[in-house]
């Protein structure tokens, strides 16, 4: 039986960095489910579909084929045969993803893909509904948070390093709005699973958080 670590939490809590580090230390596969929702959102943007056009989104899901491959431990996300790794991290795609990931047809298709991946391999999977919906029997469940200010600062430094101009106040506003959307949607809202261990990463280093999660693995 494969082993699974589920890490849920709001945007910018450090989930992907920490999940990647744990996967490396334990030799597991890291599955970034947000990237799958992002690839799907990119498809809707490129098809000219608006976030409010829920019927069109539901119908278009069947034409958007999202697949995941791994090369040297790195996840590659493919949209209809095109590698979209470099296209899915913009603020525009982030906001569209937060809205279109509330769609039932989108979620059903991607949850199926995520479960199939976790069945084959030992995984560290991060997202919003991993412990509550995708892998309710995960061996370890963590709910990772950090204050919105710390999360905005992390994003700010990330963009600064890439040489992109950005505004800290705007970033924090966007983060708070996305949290609200992710937590208040009808299907699989972001919430802590009853059996998840809460960790606030605001004042912890990446290594400290990763080690705290590894310590939970039996
Ligand atoms: O983790 P992220 O920032 O890449 O996620 C992008 C968006 O996708 C986020 O607004 C919430 C959504 N998402 C989701 O609804 N369920 C998941 N399992 C992962 C992400």
C-alpha cells in the first residue's frame, strides 16, 4: 500500500516548498494539485471563457486534457500536449484559478487524476481539499497556515527575485480575496480536516516545518 502525506492550507503558506522538500527527503513523489487547477484555468482564459460562465466552463472541461509527468523529481504539467509550467504562475491565472476551481466538473476531473496518482506511488500532495476530499485516508494530514502579511511578503520577495514589479499591499489584498473565495465555495471549500495537524509557519523556517511533518510519519 502506498503512503500519503496531505498538506492543505491557504495560498502562500509554504505548502509547495515544504511538500517538495519532504518528498525529496523521503523519496516520495510531490504532487502539486494547484498546478493542475492552474493549467485548467489557463485553458479557459485562452479559450476566451470568462470566470462567470460556469456552463461554458463545465462543457469545456472535456476538451482540456491536463496530464502530469515527472523528470528528476520535478513535476511537468501538460495542457493538451503542451508543457505549461512557465505559464501558470501569473496573478491573472491565479485569480482565474481561484474562481474556476469552484466548478464541479473541473473538480471531479482533477480529483480523479489526483487519486489515480496517489494509488500508484508514495506521495506528498498539497492543495486545498486533499485531507478532506481527495485522500480522506491519508497517513498524515497537515493544515499549514501563516498570517496573510507573512504570506504576502513571501510572494513579494518571490516576484522581486524574478525581477517583476509588484506592490505589497495589492498582493496581500489579492491573497485575502483568494482565501475568501477558496474557503466559501460550495464544493470542497478550504478547511482543516478534523484529523489534520495544524501548523502555523509564520515564524518557522522551511526546514523546521518539513522536519515537524516528517516527525508525524510513522
Ligand atoms: O496552491 P495554488 O495557489 O497553486 O492553487 C491555485 C488555486 O487552485 C487556488 O486558488 C485554489 C485552487 N485549488 C483548489 O481548489 N484545490 C486544490 N486541491 C488545489 C488548488
